[in-house]
C-alpha cells in the first residue's frame, strides 16, 4: 500500500493526504515470511466453507466465453436479485463488490465541500472514499460500541448529503434495530441519502433487525449487500444495491461500463440459488457464536456480542503483540489499532478445527508465550 511519501507530488492534495486502506494479510505471505506449511486466516471475514459449489460449477461452464465482454447491465443477475428481493429490476444495481456501490453513491450525490456523516470507528472505506471525493467527513463516536443514531441526527446540517450506516457494523459486529433506524430515517431532511451497508445481512439472527429493502419507497435509502461473505465469492468481487429507481439511475450515470466481470455475474446467479450452501454457512456462524465465544471468554477475554461471522475481542494493551505472536504461529487475525480500537483483535469465524487451533495458540500466548 502506497504511503503519502510514495505518491506523485502532482496528485491532488486530498489524494496525497489519504492514509490508504490496509487489507488483511494473505496466507501466502505468512507462509513465505515465517516458512510455515499450515496457515489459517481468521482476519478478513471470509466464508470458512469456501465458495458455493453451484457457483463453482457455473464458473466452469462460463469460462469458454471469456473472450466476450460481460453484460454491461448485469441484466440476468439484476432480474434474479429483483425476484429474490421482491422489487423491480430497475431498483437494483450491481457493483464490483458492494464497496464500489459506496464509491458510486459518493460520486453521484456528493459535491466537494459537502458533508458526509460516518460513525467512529466503523468500516474505514466510508471516510477514506468520502475524503477522496473532496467531502468534509463528520465523524460521530460510537456509544458503547454501537451506532449512536441520535448523535448522528444532531450532526446533520444543510450541507449533509450522505450518511453511511454499517448494519451490522464492521468491526464491532453490533447492529441497530428496526425501530431505531426507522425513527432515524423519519427525522432526516429529504436532501440526505442514507446508505445502509448490509454486507453481513445473511448472518443476522435477531428478529428486531431492520428489513430495509421494504423501506426503499419511503426513504431516500440505498441498501448495499455482498456476495463476498455468506456466499463465499470474495475473490470475484460482486455486490448489489437496492433503492428507488431514481437513485439507481444516479448510480448508473457514474458507473464504469463493464464494471462486473462475466464470471462474477454467472457465479452470483448460481450462488443466489444455492440455498443449501447459505443454510450451512448460517449454521456454521450460529455454532461459532455458541461455542467459540464462550471459549474465548473462558480465557478471560472480553467478547463484544456479534450478529455477524466475526467477533471483536479485547485482549489488553498488548493486542499488537498477541496478533503478531499468532501470525508467527500461522494464525492470522486482525489487530484493530487502525480502527482506533487499541487492545482489540477481530476474529473471523472459521471451522471447528480452526477454532481449536486458534484457542490453543491463544492460551499459550496469554500464559506468557508471546516471546
């Protein structure tokens, strides 16, 4: 990742000032660096089961057409999603990951000097890309590691154009309820678009979690979701957004042509139909909440209640050393100081075998084995 000293001095000042997003460490890098044969990655909230088998079969069948450009409108995938969500195809946009849709929302609705409201901390891309768009980022602190919607409402001004809400949140794993979010949306001026980023939607077991797609006709709301997490297609980069057609047309106006490759479109269609795989993924996450979380707590660690496929864990002031010690033992987790959460690590749910390895290494480290 480039630093500010690496960037060409002719770049815009706002670009030179950006810190940049640091992705999770790849397995291959850890194997090479520490000469390890076996490495497990519990850092990037990926699907421990791998990709959907139906998606893999669809990919094999589609590879012969790679010399053709993809469908620029993602027509078939949009139609499948529209049927799945009980909306019209005109209410659906498809992106190169749901991240692209967040960027398109900024490109479509935010002028330089406008304000964008984000929580602090939350998914880092919101503030990073808002700054790149020339917006003023207004950060509202979390309240006990949950979104403070009342404080966010008070932060709205005549210059506010976009509000990002990660629901469930990354990195905390917490969520805002249907009633909380509905009250928040009802109190906003019509000039503000709210992005409800629901990358972990499929994992949420809570009955009071909002079903925001039903609200797109009532509010200027863009709901974004992903095929990277529950459907296991992170490597193909495909996500989607749902909103009233006028908002979707605004995104389309600033979208690059052929933004979603043909393999991603085919695989996403197949994954959407693979209900058995999705159910297995959901069962795996539910089992991890029942089994891994108590095991971490028995080690004396604080675990933030989560409705996602990961947990935020407080390990103490030496969190960076703990994460590094795990890395050297072939267990990749995410240390959270970049999110202004010193003392915490984030652990993605894996398989039972991966959990056993994680817990064994953590136990050794916490008993004094960091060196």
